[in-house]
C-alpha cells in the first residue's frame, strides 16, 4: 500500500462520458487517426528538445496527453497537446497548424503558447518578496483572461501536473516559484472545475517541494498507523459490503485515498492530532441512483453510531462547483472514526474529473465557453455544462475581490455577456518580465504611467516586442513594452485629446492633468514671490524671512502667501501695512467720539464727506481704489485719518469684523467747480500673450480719453501657450463709465477678461 492511501479495492470502473459526448464508431476512428497524425507530426520536432524546466519535450507532451486521457478527454484533445509543444519549433506555427489540422487547432495553439510565454516570463521576473503575492495574483488573472476555451485550461493544468511529476520522479529540486504558483493558482483552478484527480496530486507534489519537512512528517505519521489502519479498514469494508448485499443494495465499496496536503492543512488549521483527523480512515460507496444513496446511509447508521456534527448532504445542497455526495463519519467497533462517502456513478465521475467528464470534444472545431459558437451540434446537457464552467471560473475570479456576495455575483454573471468580465483588462510585461495590468485598449503611455508617474511624464517613444510603435498604439495581452524617455520634461497637451487616442486609462489622464495644474501653480507662486520680494526691496526689508512674514499674515508657509498674491487674491497693501511702523498720532478713539456738525453744502477737500465730523483727514485706500458712485465705508486708522474703502472690499469687511467701533459712515461729496475730481482705479486684464497686445489696449484707453498713470505687465508660459497679466491704473471721475471702457477692451483679440480690481 502506498503511503497515505487507504485503497483496499482499486477503482476499476472506466471513465464514463455523457452520451452526447460519445462519438460514433467512425468518429472514434477519425479522432484516433488524428491523434496518431498529430504525434507523428510533432515527434521529429520535439525529439531531443528540452523545455525550460529541463524536461524532454516529447516525453512531456506524451505525459500531458496521458493525463488528459485520464480525465476523460477525447483523442482530438490529446492531439492538441502535441501540436502546442511542436509549434515552439515552427517558424510560422499558427499558419502551419491551420493548414495541416484546421483553424480551431491553430487558435488553440496561439492562445496556449501565448499563455505559456506569459507565465514563463512572470516566473522569471525579478520581483521583490513583497511583490510576489501581487505577481501571483496577476498570473491567476492572466490564466482566466486567456482561458476562453476550456481546452486551454485543461492543457495548462495537465502540463503543470506533468512538470511536477517530472521533478518528483527525477529527484530534482523544483523551483519554489513554480511550486507556489501550482499550489496558489493551478490547484485552486482545478478545484473550481471539480477535477479532484489533478487537484489532489498537484497539491501533494507542491506541498512536497515547498514544505519537505512537514511533508515527510505527515507521511511518517500515516505510515506508522498503516498496519493498524489497513486491518480496520478491510474489516469495515467487508462488513459494509455484506450488509448492503443482504439488504438488496447493489454497491461498489472501496477505500479512498486521502492526500497528504489535505491532512496537513486540517491538522494545522484546526490544531488536531493525527488521531482526530476523521477521514484518514475513509470508505467510498458507489450506487446506481439517488434513492440508493440514502438507503445506504440509513444502513450505515444502523450498523455504526454516527459522530455528531459530522454529516453533510451535498446531494441536496451541492457545492458551488457541482460536487455531490453524502458524507458521514461513524465509529467502528473499536471507537475509531471512519468517514463514509456515498454517491452515484455519475456523481463519482464528476467528483473525479469535474467538468472534463461532461465536456464535449467531438471534433477539433469544438470551442470553449464564453459564448463562442461550436462547429458541432450539442444537446441541452452539454450547453448547460458550458454555462456551469463559466459560472465556476467567474466565481473563482470573484472570490479574490472583496465583494462578499457570491450569490449576487453568480446572478450578475449569468445576466452579463459571457466572458465580458475578462474583456476590460490586458496584461503586458516590462523588459524585466514584471506583469503589468492595464485597462483594455491601453497604450504605451498608459503603461509608462502605471509603472511610475515620472516615467509617464518623460515618455517619448515605445517599443512593443522589440519594434518601435506610435505612442497611441493599443497594446495586447502578452506583449513586452519598453518605453524611451528624456532626462527632463513633461507630458504633452495632445495626450489629453481623446480624439488622438494617446491615453485610455483614467488614472493616466488624471496624472497628466495634475502635472499641468502643478505647472500653473508653480508659475502662480513664482509671480507672487516676485511681487512680494519687490515690495520688500522698496520697503528696505530684504533681510526679513519670508516664512516669518507669511506667519505674521496668517499663512502656514511662504508659498501659500505667494499663491494668493500671484492669483491677485491678497493685496500687497496688507503687507505694506504690516511692514510700516505706525506714526505717533493722537488717540483715534477721541476722533471716533467727535460728532461736530459741518455747514451744509461744504464739501471736504478729498471729495469725501465723513458724516458728523468736520475737518477730518481722509484717504482713498489703494487695496480697492474706490471712485464715485461706488458704495463706500470709512475706517478710522491709527495715524492716517479715515481710510475710505469700497463697501464690498474684503479687507474692509475683515477690519470691520475685528473692530466694528472704528467703522464710520461716509459719503461722496458734491462736485466743486467745473473741473471734476479724478480717482485712480486699477484694471486687471488677462489675455493670450502676443506681440502688440499692450499697444492695442493702450489705444482703447486713449480713444476713450482715459488717462493711464501706471502699467504693470507679466507674461508666463502655461498650458495654453502663454498668458499675459496686465494691471492698468487709470483715472476716472465716475466708475460707472469704466464699465464701457472695459467692454471695449474685452473685445480686443486675445483678451480673455478685463475687470476692475
């Protein structure tokens, strides 16, 4: 008896396919001939060749074909195994296979070879330890993305199992990355498809390579119990077989192998001793139909007492992958736990071979799931099997996403177009063979931004599989992408033009927009810094620390101050007021309390009447530059009399909120003499920078007979090519007329806005 196996009656029953899957005599002969022809075609190409794992290529192909035969695949499927490996040694594999064996085989060869190349490159990728889990996840996703045809899935499962068998038989160390990938990706896939035969062996072999010490310990524990276990199991089997026969139940009673990895997981996960693993002693009963299953269960419970809490009815409630069986644990005469599984022959075939036992491979034209039409006619049973496979792969995919609603997922996947879940992403490689996941239709620029934001900014060219391509080329899964960059620079505005197709990823577009926004912000900060530094020079305060200045003004740091100054959202007058020490003056509170009556009709010298106060000095604030007929308010300052502000001035509102007792009512005085009073007003103009712009704007002011007393201009390069900011100080007698002049300025070519400051 082999270590870890409890078989006392070997399973002699052949694998049974559905009637719909069983070809006629002529079909079987044709498929057998095709298998022989495929092997003859591949033999001279594979003979003497070695795979990257060190395996003989022809021996590997023979092993894959044998594994496929073991899970019930038709000869046409096994023929595909030879063609896939032979195609590695053809110059134009798809074309040659298509001509010799048909387009369906050529498609299978194409997809399987590409998946093999991707997995091989992913294993060879130089990734850090913390990235291995992510890399494994990407390999799993690639396997799903490429496995539109169930034949591809089965070929990859059989190939990986054959590779593990090679390392086990040759006593060579298996690469850890390959063993982990087998345990974490391929075995769960086989489990999802219900192909236990492959799942169990793959898990045991991977466990042997990854945890050799633990593997030997579990094997030793089982071996120590072997003689005792064999005697007890054989006695149990004989008694059960005789009891069922006496009850008129036709049944096949056999031992069931328990693989080592499952035992180790149960011992580790539940902290159990080997004696507490109930299914080490296990029996399997195969009967004709479902009523017999329950009849056998009843008879088993009559003969031996069941262990409480150890009964599962997977016939009434099948597992998500379609597995059906009755499981119970009873105690034999010596009080030892024995697991008994009861199922029909059909359930047994599905349990051993999963969907492979119900999949139609009538001819090479058969295609897989995902809604791809087949060349043969399939009955409703086979069509339902196809849907079941899709549901299982979709469910497996969703298990790795934190949805927490598997039932809802299955319902959604049934409503969605088959295979649509795989259509929204592709997988490509860096030159170092790291796997990069991208949205479908992604370009080399999307690839660059996914690898690193700075790489995307500096991207200027790309090679795909060694060939230079335009930057708006749409990538395909499996391609190797290499980008060329410049040392310094940034993205192009053209990349944001959807019509040009440079970017498909929303994340990439957001990174490009962020770069241009940061560029504009840097220009704004530079403009604000220049204005503040010039003011400090005029005030003779160049030694003052800019961060200290910003803190005194209520900003977290100097750049925050520069930003609002550069955007004209903060007046430099506030900085002037902070820098200039106040002149000694009489207490302004005494001025506030004065309420002397001014003779009627007498206007103040400054053109502003302070209500109820005579001969009080007034000054027009430069932060908002009020002019008739603006609504105005007065604020009693320390040493400069009453400062006149526009009522909507933000500085005035802030000061009034802090010291409302200093606010005083003021009005515009009456006009005196024939010559009107003139008031300086600031006008802000933003325009696209061009030659002759200042001249054109000045001509409008001259034409309108409006005197310009000062001009300050600044031009910067930005996302729109170049922008000029201009501040004109003009003298007006009436601010209402200024609106007419601004409308004329706004009509000048290139002017984006003209407004009063």
